[in-house]
């Protein structure tokens, strides 16, 4: 299986901050990398597919980049509703998720 | 509006069995891959199994940890996805989510149900 490693596992930030989350694959996955947001007690929500495609209805402050093994999710200006846990997931082979990054209020 | 509604979770003893169901609406069910993804309490997401849509011949896939204990199936006439789980272990305790793929075979999960909790304990 392809291992997905996210960093950091948690971070504290303030409203308005720029936040960057990194996801690294154990082998190349082209652009088959997707990002999800999960708020406490809720199901995950797809934010970005195939590395950089923003899903309909997702605010433009979210963006994704990368290819091969290294990927990034960026929130350009953190809003109160963005405090959540973020997961990357690869679909190059049998799906696997990263361990998650919890974004907390500073 | 796409909706996925899971049911069938509950408390079961180690070694026991449980069948989860996921009733779907709002899309042409047979055309899409459907998956089960689980989340142990306080832990991350873990893909369990998937079954392709019509374009993928209904092929099934499982995570390694399933080890033949679970069977995924679908009834396209009832718009329902199933997960039969046998030989359950304490480490299977989790919220199980039903997740729809973006097409007949891609493992990109664009809609999720609210989840059903499975607790394996004596």
C-alpha cells in the first residue's frame, strides 16, 4: 500500500492567517491526490480533487498544488469555519488516507 | 440532492457479525462506485472496501486488514449498498461511512453519509 504522511499533525493559527498543510506519498502518485475537511462529529467533505481542482461550493481561499510525491493544501486567509481536521487521500492505487492535520484556534 | 443514509450499526461481541446498509438517493445509483470508509474513535479515516459501478463491472476491492471477513455488495434495484461483516474484532470498532465515488470507478469520494457506529465489545 502507498503510505501518506501529513505534516504537521496539528497546528494553531489565528483568523486571517495563511495556513499550509503538506502531504507526502511513499511513491509517486501523479496527481491522484485529494483533500477533505472534517468538522467535529461530521462526515468528511471533499475540498479539492486531483491535486488542484477546487470542488463546487468550496471557497476560493482553499487551494492545492503538487504532483508526484509532494502536495500542499493552502488556506490563504483562515476563517472561523475552517477550524477542522484535514485529510489527504491518494487514489493512484488502493485508497489510503493521511493521518490528518487538526487546525486549531490560537 | 444526493443523500446517503447508513444503518445497521450497533454493539456486537467479538467474533460476531453485523450487516451495514446504505440507502442512496439523488443520483443514478448503478452508475457509480460506492465505498465504505471507517473511522475509529479519535482516529483518522481508513478505506475499507469499494464496489464499482456498471462501467466497472461491479468489481469489488478490500483493504488488506479485511482478511476475507467482510463482503461488500450492492442491490441496484433498491439503491442500496451493503457491508456484511463477520468475525468482528475489537479493533473494528469505528464509525462506518458510506461514500460515493465521482464516477463508476474513481476513488474520489464526493458524497458521504452521516455514518453508523459499530462497537465490538464483550
